[in-house]
């Protein structure tokens, strides 16, 4: 990917960066010159993301973290600042999608896990990222990864959809509260993106990829992780300085139907 943004001298934290959209975003920031803190519960994938960045001449560190755990999140932020001196931008991208049943058949364990990983994690990350950005002064940018489900539900995804609605609620409230501190907070809402998570979801439901792509995109194809990364970098760049509290759909026109 050829990047048009300059993040030299800035430090960016990306959660969920071991694969998929998170990895693509971490690589894009590194290509744009940022110091990248790579965070994920998946250690092998996280370290591979760092190795890929370093092989390309970039600067990155991996911090293993369960972002649904308060202590892990606090330690992740502290480790990032210790390694790179400050935190200029953060991308809260860790998430899961594990439902295969209608709401009335969804068990409480599945619901609780989705809320913990998809929503509690964003709350905790925002809390500690904002505190750090206020303490160091100079503002910052934060992008939360939501979903087109934040606007339009899919069958057999009640809990997942609820968490993604919640991510937008957190995003907009935090944007209003912390704009005076110079912290811009937005969300990206991916559609059907070619990631391991989407592939596993289709397999679990016995869905044909060609059919899914045709239904969920006006282009008849899946989006690429790099296309999400492009949107995230724009929202973190100075070019989007008047954009805050916004939910940017990157969905191949799905929501326009």
C-alpha cells in the first residue's frame, strides 16, 4: 500500500493487531513513519506483525494484552509510553464474532463474552488512552472499530450487534466530552472485509462466500483490510481535523441499499 500520510515522530497503539484489519492498520501506520505499539492476546500473530514492520524498516513493539482486563489495558498504555515516550493515536480494533443462533437460543456465556471483548474492551481502552493523552497534553486521536451492524442488524448476531451499537455510543459520548482537550474520537464501521474472522463466520454458518459478497457489497466483492486501514489513517491524520464523533462506514455501499 502506498501511504499518503506522514506520522513520523508519532506513536500509535493498535489493538487486535495480530491479524486482519488490525495488522493491516499497524503496517500502514508503520509505513507512514509512526512508532507502532502492537497489542493483542494472540502472541504469535502479534510478534509476526512486529517482525513484518521491522523487516520493512519500521519501529514497533509487541505488548500482549487482554483488552477486556483492566490491569492489562493499564499496563499496555504504560508500556507504550515507556517504549516510545507518548501516545498520539490509538485504534481500538480487538473484537470477535462467534454467534450462530437466533437471540432466543443465544446462551449467556456467548453474550457475556461478546460484551467483554467487543464493548468492555473499548470502554477500558478509551478510559486509559484518554487519561494518557490529557496527562501528556497536546491532544490526540482515537478510532474505534465498530461495524455496519451498528446500523443494520444481521440474523443470528443479536449480541454482536448490540456490542457494536454500544461502541458507537461510547465513541460519540467520548467525542463530545473530550473535544475541548484536543482529543478527536471517531469510529470506522467495516462491512464485509476479507479477514480470518469473516472466513470463520461464513464456515460456521455454512455460507457461500460468493453469495455473501454479493449480498453485502454493491461491488460484489469483499473489502480488503488495507481499505479499512486507509480510513483509519485518514481519521487519525491532520487532514480530518474537523471530523469528530463520526461513524465512517467502509462497506462497499452495503448501507446504501
